[in-house]
């Protein structure tokens, strides 16, 4: 059935004709925000009696969804894309597109707009609501669908975490007239923008923090053309004063700093409680080196929006800038964490057949897309937990890695133990309490009631005084439990302690698991599969290193083992029911100057420990091989993982080296090229940027990303163009003697810059 397939369009063939449309209708109620990419479903027929029709579908973004005519035109274009393998003497009947259905989700009204096309025949447009009922498509519905489709095309354009089989991406805006239509539609729907949702780090979508504003800022920001965004926000700020934060950000992007400061100053009089406006001001001051001033604004932003993660995140960043690391850690501990909701996606159906045609004109420069030994990696690297973090947890982890890059692991542990109650300290306190309680029970004199009451009071940060209740350890000895109100958050609760309380010196310092091979004395990266607690006990008892299979190996004597202090467990801020001690008022040992560490932050410290541990072993291996003058070998996937690890830990040069080593393998992967093209563009290296961009473009076209902007390559080219001008990039491309298909694709990014007058297009 090869002749039933499209020539250059990916397809998933259905088992039952129409099942993709049925599944989409059933899934409509699950779409929370922007919705999934558009779905194009077609039915093909030979016209012969007894020949079964075939149903196939693919996903697509970038098609003009402003009217039924434009969507019908796309389906009609597919009729010319069917493989035509029949010769004039062949008896086989060619397949034809019989009918098609284009589905586009309207994220504003939460409905699905559909266009049925019969060939030959008519076009029928209608709306399906969340209950599966049909309605008429109004002009307002079409306008909302048009903006929804554009936002998906812009925001999903180069999101590496969002991947679908048979997902085709086309250019959403190709002319200045199209851009003007987008701006007009965005202006009309701006006040409803909060209805489409926001990034996972924003808890409550507002008129200035949502997917619509994010799409506008990404589209114009990636090309450095903030003037158009500023014109839009100028008109909107007259109706909504809070838009001034976006307007000021646009003027700062245009290097119109005086105008931006005037706007921020005037806006503060109307909307002093806008955290987005305070953030724009603090970013401006931070760029000018006035971090101490920026901290004051960030504190005020936290007061204005204490339930938003981004306000606490901004304050943490500024505390790190001002070298106030204790405050940074305490602020990070106070961040509100949200459940991560990924992009909306279709329900996955098992296809009868998959047709993914490979474009050979540019795909020839790519390695074969087949699994080989370079797609395998050591389980220790595959089990690293950090790559699995998403949303607020990923952002919080990046703050923690920035902290450790600033002060080092040992200093970070000291800072942590000076601001948080550690498990060892808590156990010491509990031992004191138990001894004192036993003494009182045996008849020892008790303290006076007034003293007991004073010792039993907790002063909160808001000034309220409540009676302290006894804290306890859970049965496993690992979790701090405390009585009290459910809303008494651990991150803001003061716990009694003498001022001279110090961290217990009994924190263990186990050796890093570097599993040195007995044969060649070369350290190998291994991470135990045991739980943290089991591993800690094993390391303390045996002082040997355990590999991924549980085999203990003694370290070789001739290689110095890198050591990394394992973080001791913090007394966590989780609450469990506990019976208050009758002698709680007579406890002689308690905490006053420390906080309870949130359990999620304690877990992030263990995630960071695993990253640092593997990275330390990796660098020790590299150093060892260099001294021995031996080639250091890893698989392509291992180099890629180590490159990601280096970037997470802010070791940029080592990460770049790892990605470059990955290119020496035959692994089919876009990531190392994509990371390198960004690095080369930041360095202003035109030749290397183009060489890497050619590969990235090849991978994108192989995955049916046939769009020019907004993409990673366009962003990097425009960054170079601001420095060197587009003419120099164009001449460098010509000097490389590239094949015509590849040269045409690479030149399309510069042509976009010429059409839309991106900075650098005229020199």
C-alpha cells in the first residue's frame, strides 16, 4: 500500500477509519491550556467496489486557522501529495483523497473547531464542545481559533520536551501582512489571555502573565524586534495599567532605557502591587549592578504575590548575586511548589502502519537512524534523577546548582546546617528531652509554671505567640513530625534553640563511589541502586564502594579517590500526629534560630549530591587518562548525558567538550548539535555556528519541522547578525560550497530577516 501514502507528509494509518477523530472528541475535556497541535485526518479510496477505504492522520501547526477556506485549502493541497507509482501500463487503480477533516482547538472558548472537506464536494465548518455536541462557528470563535493556533506554533516550535510522531511544523507567519493580522487579533483578545493558561511556574494566570503574552514576547524577542510589541502594549496600557510592565520590558529590549524608566515610574503610582512591574525594575537594577536595590524590590514583589513561585525565585537569585547565601537558602526553602502539568497532547493510539518519509536532499548528511552501541550508557548515568525534574522543581534545582557553583559543596553544606535543623541535632534534642522527662518522673524538682510557659511559647515571624508542642521522630527515625495547625508551614516556623546550638560534628563523610577497577586502576562511574538510607549505612559500615550491581570493590591504592561529603539528613517539615509529652513545658533543650527544611529541598540536595558525585568521578577519570596518555572512550549517549550534566552544574567548557566528543560517534541525536550552536553563537563564531546549524536544520527537516521562525537556528543567526551583519553570514555560507538544497534552507533564515527587517539585515 505504498501508493496510498503521501510523498513528503508523515502519516499514521488507522486500524478503524475515524478512530483518531473519536479519540480527539473524547479527549477534549482533558485539554487544560493551549491544547494539542492541530489534527488533520483524511480518508483515501481507490473508488473500486470491495476495496476498503483507508484512514490516516498527522499532527500539524502553523496552518492559517482564520477561516474554513484556509483549512480546506490545506486538505486540498494533500490531494497532490499522494505517491504516484502507477505507470501508464499498470492495471492498479491509484488512491485518491476522498474526504478530510481538519481539527483546531480553540483555547479561549475550550471548543474544537472542525472543517470537513469532501472531494469533490463542499466544505462544512462546525464547532464541537466538551460534551461532543455540534454548534455553529461564529466569527469570534474563528478569531480565537486563529490566535490559539498561532500561539501553539510559536510556543511549541522548538520545545525539546514536546515531541509527537508524525508532527509537521510549518511557518506560522510568513509576511508582514500576516504579522499585522496577528497583532490585531492579539489586541482584540488580550484581556481574555488569562483564559489560555500560563507556564507551569505561574500558579495563577493574569492579564500580563499567560501564554498569549509569552507568545508575543517570544515571537518579537527572538528576532529582537521589540518595536512592534511596544506599539501593541502602548495601546493596551491605556486600558490596563498593569500592561506597563510588558511595555517597559519592550523598551528595555529596544535599548530605550530612559523611556522604560519613565514608564515604570509612572506605572508604580497606579499599580504599586504589580509583582511583574517590580520584577522588571529589579532586573533593570540588577543589569546596572545595583543588586542591593534590586533585592528590596524583589522583597516587595514577594509581599505582593507570596503564593507565586517566580517571586521567591527572583529574590533567591538576587540574594545569590549579593553573596547572602544563608538568605538565599532560606528563601529557596520558602518557594511554593506546584504540580507540573505538561503540554496538552492527544491520546496515543496504536497505528496500523506508520509512514515517516525521509527527506534525502538534506538528510544525507545525517547518520543512519538505527539503534547501535552509541545509544547505550552506563546505568549510573541513566539513573541520574536531575533530568527528570520539571516545572518549579527544575527551576528550584537550577538555583541550588547556581549556589553550589558560587560557594562550593562543602560551604553549601555548612550554610545548610547553619540555617536548618539537622536530623542529628534533633535526635540529640530528643535524647535530652527523654532524659529530662525520666528525671522528672523519678521525682526531680520541676521548673516553675511561669518559666515553663515561657519556654513553651513559639514566636512566629508575624508576631503571634502560640504554645509550642513537642516534636517527634517518625518510626523510621528519618522524618521530623510536629503537632500544630496544618497551615503552620515549616519554611516559616521558628523552632526553639539555644543561641549556641551548633551542627553535630557526626555528619558522615563517605568516600565518593568511584569504583576503581582492580585490573587497570581506572575509576568507573557507578551509582548504587540502593536507597539513600541503605547506601549511607553500607558506606558507613564497610567503607567500600558499591557499584550498580551491588558488587563491592576496594579502591586502588595508586589513584587518589575524589571525596565528596554526603549531605546529612535535615529534620524535615512534614507533620505527623503525635501525642504531646506531659512534660513538654519542661524540655531544657530546644531550637530558636533555625528553620525546618522542606522535604522537597532535602530531596533536591540528594539529587545535587548524585550529580556532583558522578561529575567528580568523571573529571577524575579524565585526569587519570591524561596522565596515563590513554584514549578516553565513552559511548555517544554517555557523552551527551555528561554534557547535560556539565551544563546543569555550570561547567560550560567541560560540557562543550563532552558534546564535541559526542559528535565523533555515530549516534543519531540532535541535542549535542543544538547545544553547540547556541554556545558558538554566544561566542560570536560564525563559521562554527553555521556548521552546527546545518546539522540542526537537517535533523529538524528529518522530523518535519519545515519552519524558519521562531526556531533555534533563526535565534542564533539573528544574534550573530546584530554583531557581524547578515551579509557576512551570507558570504560565509556561499564560501562553504554547500549543495543547493542545503544552501537554500540555510539562506531562508536570512531571507526572513530581510522580509521582517531584523537588526543587521542591511549590513
